C-alpha cells in the first residue's frame, strides 16, 4: 500500500470512529438535558456513521488491483461511495430542515450549558476532521474521502447551528428574551439549505464521473503539449481523457511516420505513455492508436478518416 493510500485509509477510519463517538456524545447529552436540537444533531450524526462506513468500504474496494472482470481497476467504487454519501447528505438536510420547522411550532426546550459545551466540542472536532480529511483526500485524489470531508463540513454547519441556537436560548433565558429561544430552529433551516448545497455538489461530481465526463480542458492541453514536444509525433488526431475514480485514463490517436516498423511503433507508444504519466501522476493508463502519416501530406486527415487506418497499438 502506498503512502497516500495508507494516509487515506487512516483518515477514513478516523472519520468513522469520530462519527461514532460524536453520535453517542450528542445523543447522551441531548437526552440527559432535554436538548432537542442536540438530539436532532445526534441522529444526523448517526447517518454520518453510515456515510463514513460507505466511504471506507468503497475506498477498500477501489484499492483492489485490476482483474479479469475489471481490467481498468475498481476506481469507480469510490465514485459510487461518494454518490451514496451525497444521498445521505441530502436526507440529512431534509431531516434537519423538517425538524427545525416543527420546532417553530412547539414550546422552546429548556437550554443547558452542558449541551452548549457538547455542541462546541462537536463543531471544533468536525472542523479539524474536515481540514485533515480534505487534505488527505486531495493528496490521493480520493473521491470517497473528499465526499467524507464534505460530510464533515456539513456537520460543522449543523453543530454551529446547534451552538448558536443553544447559546441564544441561554442568553434569552438570562435576560428574559423568550423569542431568542427560537434562534435555533431558524439557524437549523439555514444549515439545512447549506447541507443541501453540499449534497448537490458532491452528487453532481459523482454523476459526471460515472457518465464518463471529460477531464478539465487544461489537462487535455497539458497532454497535447507533451505529445507535441515529441519529434516522433507527426500529427495529433484526437486526445480524450476521463476520470476513473482516483485515477485518469487517457485515449490518444496519433499520426506517425507510415514507414515505421511495428516494433518502432510499439516503442513510440510506450514512450508516449511514459511521458504523459510523468507529466500527470493521476494518469495510470494510456491507450494509444497509431495512424499512418506521410511526408507529402498537405492537410491532416480528420479523426474520422484516420480511425480505420491502423489497428490500436497497446501501450503496455
């Protein structure tokens, strides 16, 4: 297991155990001190346990090497896991929003400073987890871990709302402002909207990858620059690339001297693959199709016209 993978798995396990601990903390304190907002946040955190377990499982599957049934690897398992986390986030947003609206029509609960402390601990803990998990996720380009980090950020919002609501209720009780007791459900509605936005962004990225959306144009430009710098490359007919979980697969069609031998074409293909993979560490597979190029060509044939010119040459 590589260093980045080990760091990713550590962050995933830490997220899982942290969510379990925070769920117990919020539910115990919430029931002991009759804090409805903390109970709601605890139930939301219980969903995070499922989300963390889902992300961890998908990351373990994505780390399995390619096999006969999955020749391109298992990287999309992380994307499936991330989409499931997005669904859990969406459900959490609806739950928090519904619960907050219902609290507006009920007598406010008696606030307690212990509940305020529990909310503060959760907020700080989750913020630290978000920073750590997002850093590890981006370093490994792990979609599952990045989705888990987004889930931690949603919890920061939820805990901040709980802290604000309990704090306002305590201030209102101390100074006799009864309306401040309803600050918590109002903050909860705002938090629900923020979490819904996170769910949309996480889900959209997962769907884009599952639907084979192309990588950013800048990456295509970078691959083009790498190939253009090679004297063996006479014409670039097409470059495509897609994310396959935490890695990228590149598909290129290149015009080379038509008089080259099969061995020379094979060697050039391997060189192309090596150069692209050195330029972008996220690339793990480069599929090369060689088309013939003639010295007297005045115009480069279109990609459609050159597709049948030569069989694809493996770059492995």
